[in-house]
């Protein structure tokens, strides 16, 4: 079974807008991927020329008092993506706007084609990029965040890489190969070690350096003493692949 699970935004007629149905479907798919031991990582991709146009504005406008808005469902999805125990790779082969940038920020690795465009369009609608800030602001250079949040201007793939929104911007024809290369690298990591490293990247630091180092030393020792850690060290000494590395 392929260790890479693909989640596809697949409503090109609506420019892959994030409706309640789409977001609830994503929650179900992510829960299934998290529970499946054969799944080692998730690739978030899309059909059609647009990655994601943001939350579904038609549904938002038609909502009745008391309805849960798409933006609120998006908050649930971003939380799951941010805390997801397996690596998430976003493949962006077209424009992304507003809420779609929240998905990109929540991914561990994001790769776009150089022709892809991005914009925080919220202020031009008279709203604010509130929900997506949870995953976007940790990625962006502060000056770039201020400029792009406040202006709503469109920017390209190379700028997105420069400011930290995406990991890499590659020629459009090399996008799939670049995603495949990242996936191959991720699959060489131990599953438990990858989950622990994701926690490390998102942890809150201690105020005391000694408390910080004590916590990190405990984490390190736990992984070195684990079955996975022992196998990884043995494989390195014996110049072989560890037992979690298999062909695709």
C-alpha cells in the first residue's frame, strides 16, 4: 500500500472554494489518514487551475443566524492540520487566496509552481484574515505580513518562498517532481521521530534555559532508548536502511 495519502481539493467549478461540505470532508479524510498505520504522510493537492479561492462566500452570505460559517469549519481543519501527527506536504499548482493560504501555512512543507499567485484578500472584502493567522503568521516575515495583510496585493510564487509562506517555488513543469522528492526524503524518517519532531517544532519554549535543556534532554533520551531509535542507530552503524524505509 502506498504510504502517501493524497487529499485533493476537487471542486474546480467553484475554484476549490472551502464550503462546509468540503471542510467536513477534509476532517473525515484527515481522521482516517491519522488512524491508518500504512499512511506515513499526506499530500494536499487540487484539481483544476486554482489551488483554493478561500472560504465559500456564497454559502457564507446565505448563512442564517446560528449557522456555523465556513470560516469556523476552516478553524477546525487548520487545528487538525497543525497538530497532525504525520508530515503534510502542500502542492500548489495555481492561485491561492485568503483561506487557502491558511491551508498552506498549516502544511509542514509547501511547494508551488512559480506561476502560482497568492493574496490575502480579506481587507478588500471588509473582513480580516483572522482564522488563517494561526497558521500563516508563524511562517511569514513580519514586515511582509503587515504589507500583504493590509494591502491585499497579489504576489507570486518566488515572493511566497522569500517570505516563508512556501518552502520552495519551482518551475511549473517541475512541481510534481519536487513534491515527489520531498516525499521521498520524508519517508526516510522514522514515523515516531517525525511525529515527535513536529511536536518539537510547535512547542512553547520554557522561560529558563536550564528547564528548556532538561525538557529537551528528556525528549532526546526517550527517542534514543525507543525501539525505533535503537533500530535507526543500528542501521546507521551497519550501513543499511532502517526497517521503516521501503520502496514505493
